[in-house]
C-alpha cells in the first residue's frame, strides 16, 4: 500500500486501519480526533472535528489539569494536506 507517496508495510497498514477505525468511532460519537505530528513544535496538536474542520491547538498542563488553546483553524487545503500526511485521506 502507498500512503503520501511512501510504500508502507503490512504492519503499518494494519496500524493505519486501526487509526482510521478509531477516527470514525470518535466521529460517530460527535467527538474530535486528536492527531499528533512530529512536524509540530512540542505541545501542539491537530484536532479534527466531525464537520471536517481541523484546528491547530496548544496543549497546556497545569499540575494534573490539561487544557488546550486554539491557535488557528486550518484552511481546507491545509486540512487536506494534514489528512494525507497521516494517511487519512
């Protein structure tokens, strides 16, 4: 299988299938899907919502409490690129 121009192994394909299932499960419950990326600075994540919007968020930890701040909403083209990079498109 080829994802974002790279051939992936059977193990990686199985992992990707599991991620896709988890994403759809979240969406079926109207929950966002969290995407981590080594291309983002530490503490930043992508959060994809059922409506297709992807937000770039900063996760903040204060003691044992986590919160997130929206840094910006990605454009449709940026969102598609992120999905492609994560094998979700």
